[in-house]
């Protein structure tokens, strides 16, 4: 399918059709380098979670900066990344049902693949499929580190490791635990206390498994908000942050260790008195963590978006906004906004450099 309407490199940002995700390339690249530098200084690896960016364009930038591989939340995302040649993929999530496991093994037949498990039944299903499709797949035990989502309790990990070691087609690689309940705590000390408590559980699972005589090569954890807490902890071998690459409105309330790199470019389509209407809505920006806010301009109060409209109340200089003018917004939640767009419009010095397809969008199966 031709996409003749896509703007050419060199197009000024204000000529890009809206609503459009604009990425400040300098900021996103600096974020990637900064995370990698932190890891290098602490002797750990980065396996960025690409559930945020959903795009091989960014995954390759992360790999080229030194990441050892990437994470994908779903098999559908992993299929896209494997097709783009990403050499190592961890799915830090449970893949169940015959249909999905078969697709997972197909990914594993072309790309080094690791998957998380938290039950013996799943281990048996993965092993059967690996044998019948003639592949080997790496397995991490997910430990419940306090988020109470998936994962076994730390004291059951050694038993599950024993089952994995005996399962043909599976390679036991280690453990993972995501301290998602702590990553967005606004107060650093609170974040640190809770993250360290969570990591006690993960490290104790690793130690129980080792006591059973089974080597644990990977101990994987952390999101953006805990990269420098979990990532500085003895015994953690790698971190899996995702949001740091662009930093959304929510994460910017946690810290400014990384730069905001993503905005949603919109256009004023109607003006009456102190009211303006923007051409974005629930179909182009998510509000699960609150309404977006305007950046680069004062006096634009953003209301709750409806499907394709967002009302704004204008005060001061913002009253000079006219129909056709642009307003840049910052989404409070980047991942769920990115998931409804086809492209990143990547900009440097105010000009379009690249249009990068978001091939992982909607790949939630
Ligand atoms: C398993 C897992 N690892 C890592 C991350 C990355 O977290 P963050 O968005 O805080 O960087 C997530 C986020 O949901 C996750 O579910």
C-alpha cells in the first residue's frame, strides 16, 4: 500500500498532518544513551521493554546502544520484532493456550526467545510444543514480588525450577520479577523502600533455586522508576525499563532523570470566545492516567477529550490561537497513546527526519 500522504524528510514540524505523535529525536536518543550508561557503570545489562515503543526502529536504536535484547509483552509484538531481525526477545509474561504457544515456538525457531512461567502446567505445555516444533526456548520463573499480578511466591520457585530443568525443549535461564506497584511512587525514599522489599523476594527465590543446585544466570527486574534502585542492587543481572525512552506525563511526575521526548501535535479546528477545539480525542490520545496537557504554550486548559474532539479553555496569550494553529499536548500515558497510532514523526531541529511505523500497535494477541 502506498502512503503518498506521508511527509518527506525535511518537512517543518508545523506542516505535519495532525493528530501526530512527534518524537524529539535528540531527547529520545539521549534517554537511550543515559540508561545504557547507567547499566555500564553498574555492571548490569539493559533489556528494554518495547511494549512502550512497539517499533523495531526504536528497538534497533536500543540494541545499537548496547541492549542485550528486548522485552515484548505479547507474542504479536515479538513476531513483529523477530521479523525485523531483533536477535533476542524476552516475553516477561505468561503465554498460554496451544494456539499462542505454537506461535511462540515459531518465533523461537528464528530468534533466541525467553518466556516467563508461573505454573507447572504451563511448563508442560511449553515443553510439549518445543519438542514437537523442534526448538529450544529459554524460561524464566516469574516471582510475585508484591505486585500480586502474575508470578509464584518466592518459596515455590525452586520446585518450579526443578520441573523446568527436567522438561525437554526448555532451558532454565533464571528468574524475573516486576515491581510495578512501586515504579511510579512519587517520593524517592518510598519508591526505594518498596522496591528493595520487592527485590528481597526475587533474590530469595534466586538463592533458593541455587541452593537446590540449579544455576540462575538471569535475574531480571525493574521499570523506569526503579532503574537506579533495583539496577544498583547486588544480584540483579539486568533491568527491563520501557517508558524511559519517551517519558510520558505520568512518569514526569515521578522524576526528570530522562527527558520528555514525545508530544501529540494537534490542530485547532474551532474557536468561539475563550473556547477552542482540538482535532484529537479518545481515538488518538489515551486518558487512563488523566487528560493530556498543553506544552510550549501557557493559558491552554485541556478538558476531557471525547472521541474526536478536545475542548480547551484559553486565557492570556493563548486567546490569540486561531483555527488551523497547532497545539502540542503531552499524553499522561505514553504506551496506550502510542498503541493507537500508525507512525512516529521523528523530528530534529524542528524538521522531520524519519517517519517510523509503529508495527506493534494493536498486537495484543
Ligand atoms: C514485566 C514488565 N517489565 C518492565 C516494564 C517496564 O516498566 P516501565 O514502563 O516502568 O519502564 C513493565 C511495564 O509494564 C512490565 O510489565
